[in-house]
């Protein structure tokens, strides 16, 4: 994420600076392509050069497009960390390990609980459904109080789901689908209400965009979310910029959270500095508020004691650690959470995908040809340097991005295991594994595009209108 232009560049991490340079470069190219006035182009170029200089000063490295910094990571408050320690916060994910983040260490550091076989079996017994492959494969790997949610469900007590999306670009990538695919499954097997927050206000505060552009992205992203197949009678999607002005319950909960979190606490949790705009400092309360059913009186009939379950990537956990700390003090139940691993960039699992680098991701707008080219050209390989060595020693599935992607999107467990064994033994070559991924992703993206074409502005309006859903409370 990028900070707003008036924020101090010294407070940014190397990865944030990298993304700022990338975005500014795109802006310069767009201005030139659009034949903008010379003084406007010159100002944009000066900003780009200034950002590149700040990047080199911070990292000691020249900016290279598509190659985010890996050697040195700065925490938001400017202190350094060990190279082999993972950096995970709501804005940055970095690790020096080609296998990706060490999630067992992250569970210990964040104080969450591992989703083990016993919990997966309990979910299966409660729902009567085979666990989603995201659960079976450890893609959703950590939780907070999922056992309490199951206690409530088994005792016929209601709960609801809450997840969200920060609309930073018009086009979403396939990694953005992960929480929505899993949330859709949870909603279907438990038959519960779902609220989806579009944090267009957050993107305006962090990125160099107008309020109008942030809201436009929110509505465009809503079409991709709806195309995942959610039931309009059971799902409420809302833009913060819209809903905050219409819901007294939502705003009251924001204020309650704000009153019970000090400036020192929010700095400690999120690494904010004195140079950050006050909108950033107050935003965590806005992301916390949907965790409380009283934020949606039209859905829950004003009831305040209905527990919330939040499926999300684990980088969002700091928001909800804060929320869970505040909840008892404002008379609300603590939200429960299910955490997913990160979806890796095509270039490797050291970082998340970046919407500012089109080659780091497969976008939901990509053509079959673009998907094939990106995978063949950019997907990091766990294969050997030569065919002879690969046949002899085999490939490494732990670092091979094509295999990682297949664990997310290839639903057939037996087929996935066959591919793993064949690649590890050297029987299957990297090019052949990439071909399997291409043949998996092309129809998946094409089918999503067809569903999205059916999502009209009127359908978006139906999902985003505050209303009673098909549940009695």
C-alpha cells in the first residue's frame, strides 16, 4: 500500500517505497500516453526520481521493476529486524525463505491456535459436509475461538460471517478469490448471514487516489465478489463510504471502539508514526465495527449478542486482536477468526502478489494467452537446472509456484498427490507442471469472467442496499 503524498517517506518500509515507485512509474507512463500538459508530466517525473532516491537511500539498492527488496526489512517504526524473521502486517508480507512464511512460528507470535485434524473433523460432523480442500490442505491453518462458534452452532445458536476487500485496483487477481471461495463454502454449509466490507475509505487514506476513484473500485470489485456465486438473499455487501453515513448502529460501534483504544496502543499494533494522517489512526475502528451484529440492525433486528466469524488472511489479524481486546469492554462478544496462508506472487513465496505489478499475478481480466505467458515466463520453478539433473534429483514442490497454485485451485486430492510424486521423483518436468497449471487456471478465470458479465449495476445495487436478509432474529 502507498501512503498519501503528504506523509513522510522516511516512515515507509522498503516494500512500501518499492510499491510507491512502481505506482508513480505507472502514473508517468499514463500521463505521457494521454499527452498530458508538459508541466504535469515534469512534476510527476520529479516525484518519481525523488521516490527512487528515497528507495536507494533506504535499501542501498537501485530500484528494479518487478524485483521487490528482500535483504533488509524495516518495521514501520524504523527499527531493523533479522533477515530470517518474517515480516507480516496488514500492509507488508516478506520472508527470506523461498518456501514462504513460517506459519508455525507465526501462530506462536500471534497467539492463535492451529487448525488441527480434530477441529476439521468436528466441522465435518457439525455440517455433515466434506471439509473444503482449503481446510484439508492447511490453506486455512489457524483460528481464534472456532470451537466456540461450533458450540453455538451445535446448540442452535446463530452466528454470522464477516469478510472484506480493500479495493485498491479495478481488477482483482486470483489470490483475492481465496477468502471469498472459502467464505461462500462456510455460508452454504452453515446457512448463515454474511456481511462483506469494502474498505474504499482505507484505500483513499493509504493510496494516492481520489475518493471517487476508491468508490468506483469498490463497486467494480463488488461485481467480482458477486460473481463468486453469493446468494443475494443471505449476503450484504457494503462500501464504508456509503454505509457509514446511513447506519447509526455502525457509527456508534466505531465510536465505542475509538474510545477504548489509545493512540499508544494503535501505534504499537500498527506501527503508525507521528507523520501518518489522522485518518489512518482512526481507521482500525472502522474495520472492527462489522464484527458486532448491532452494526447491522436491519439484518439482526438490533440484537447485540450474535457472534461473528471472520475468514481472512492472517495479515489482517492485528485489526481483530485489537477488536477482541475491546469487545468485552463495550459489551460485545469477541469475533472468532479463521486465518489463511498468503497467496504467493508468481516470482516466489517471499512476498504477496502486488496489484501494481501485473506480472506478479494472474488477474481475473487476463486472457487465456496472458495466463499462459505469465505462468510460462514468470512462475518460479522448483526444478533443476538441466533435464538430466531434474530426472536424477527431482523437483522441489515446497518452492515451486506452479505446484503452490495447484494446491489452491486443483480440487482433486488424488491428482494433486500424483503430480507431487511425479515432480519430486523427476518424472514430471517443470514445463509439464506449468502446463497442468495453465490448463487449470484458463477455464477457471474464463468461467469467472462469464459470471461477472451477468452482474449488472442493478444486481450490485441489490447486494449493497441495507435490508433484511432471509433470516429471523
